[in-house]
C-alpha cells in the first residue's frame, strides 16, 4: 500500500468536516440537500503480485457531484516499517489504518499495477447517505482510524461492508449461498493457486478450524465474494418491498490479459519429492555399505523440530483459525527433544524409544489429515520421514557388519 502525507490527511479531514450534517431521523423521510448529490459506491479491486495483494482489495468511493469532491476511503493502510511487523502479523496483533485519497490517485495506482477495478453504486436513501457520511467522519478521527486487523474477521473488506450495512436504516438481505462445502481454506485457494509457496505457507499455518463450512457473512472477508454478495443483495423497505442494494455496476478499469512467465524454480511439491528421492538414495546406500548415515538423520530431525516450534508458537496467536493444527504431529518439536539421544543411539546402531514415539506421531498426522486439509507436499514429507524411520528401525535390528 502507498503511504500518504499527513498534511494531506489533515486538510482532507477539514474538508469532510466542512460538509455540515443536518440532524434528521430516517423515518421522517426529509430530503437532505447536502447529500442529494452524493453517490456512495463499493470498489472491488483485482489481485496484485505481492503476497498481501493476492486476494484483491475493497474500498469505498464518496462522490459528491455538486461540489466535485471525489474520495476513496481505504481501510487497508499498513506499513512494513512497523516494529516487528511480520511477527505481529503472524500472531494477529497487527494494526491497520483508515486512509482517504482522491479517486483519480486511487485509479492511477491500480492502473499502474495492472489491477482491475469494479464499481457498485449503492441504492441508498438520503438518510442512509447522511448516516454513512457521518460514520466516515467519525472513523477518520485520529483516535478511531486504527483498528486491530484480522485476515478472516476484521479486514479492509469487512470494515467497508460493516460501515455500509450498519448505517442503512432498512434491513439488507443477502442471497443464500449457491454452493455448500465452502471453507476459509478453499476460498483462499482460489486466489493463491498460482503462488504455490504462498499457498503452502497458508496451509501450514491454518489449522482444522479453517476447514469448517462458512456462512454467507463469513465468505464476505474476500473482496470478490463481497462484490458478488452485494450484487444479489436486497433492501427490505418498511412496506415489505424489495429493492436492489446496488443501483448500477460498471468496470472502471480492465487491464489486458496478463502474460505468464511460465514459473521458475522448485515448487513445494517438487521439493517434497526431492526429499523422498534423497531418503531412498540414502537408504539404498546404507544397504550396500552396512552403515547408518546418522548425519543425514540429524539434519532432518533438526529441520523437522524447528518447523514444529513455529506451529507451537501459533497456538498463542490471536488468529482463531491457527490454534488447533494437526500438522504439528508431522512438523514436530519432539524431533528436537530426541535429537541428541537419537543420534547417539544411531551411531551405535541402536533404536531408541524417542524415535518410536516420533514414528507414531507421523502416523497420527496422516490419520488426522482426514479432518484437516494438508498441502500435498506435507503428505509426501510425512511419508518420507515415516519411511526413513522404518528403514532405520530395520537397520538397527540387524547385526552390524563391519
């Protein structure tokens, strides 16, 4: 995201405050000249190339045709310069901010990045527009701009949705979901399928709670899902009549077809298959040399244990969907606990109880994969390590040949 000059924000706040708000109740139905010329729209933006932009973006447009004021309200402001940003993000204690920029600057930014922008102009009464404008002014106060970000439950998309829906005086009804079995994990898979390492990272950190079926409201954490919900939403008037929430839709910018670079480097699947190949080669070499290559086992035990520590730390994250993760039995901190004793025993061709426990945990992780979705590479890693332990158990039971 781009960061904006603080002086600009102060001046913009003064402009917004200058738009005086007439105090009126919705049920009075009084025409409010100050907002009769105002259009409020939901802007949905396509994905970018950075990890944080893979899932698109949502913003609000406030356009006053009478005064010429045309602003975009953005709840996705953050800075990588924030201290310990990555750690704070992983543990769910990242703060995002609300920002406001001119519409033309917003469009220039997304056109430069080659990301499509879709506008849905909302079918709002004057009282609704006034309530939303007042809420925007309140949100932009210095003490209210910052909020605690959560990818699924409180992000730039859900903030925009809530500001609109919570300030429409009549009830908004969203269409029933068209397909069942949709989960948080399956939804983000639709957007990171071309970024396999990002997908692996998401699948490693997300636990079993990310595999539960989600409701219509839950699905609206993704920008394009909210766009589709708004497209079919209806406002229920006091008379019972239904009117569309969106009065007009249009594509503001549509870039040309992106040219694929064909991809490069190893994928997670390729790396996991490479590990399996190494396990097979090492095991075959041991067959001919009658030796156990314990240095290799020390390396994978160390790597497995360190990865397991990361999953242990995620138990303390404020993200609700990461606390219960069955992959911790595959990428397991137990590997670090038994590392020294296992190597000491393997050098003497002895099998220890610690490795037996690890073998059991790996088998358990594969079984629990029935309830939690794992990336395909994790299954291969678990099977590779399980195979390695079976080979070690076999060698240790045989009499060593010098």
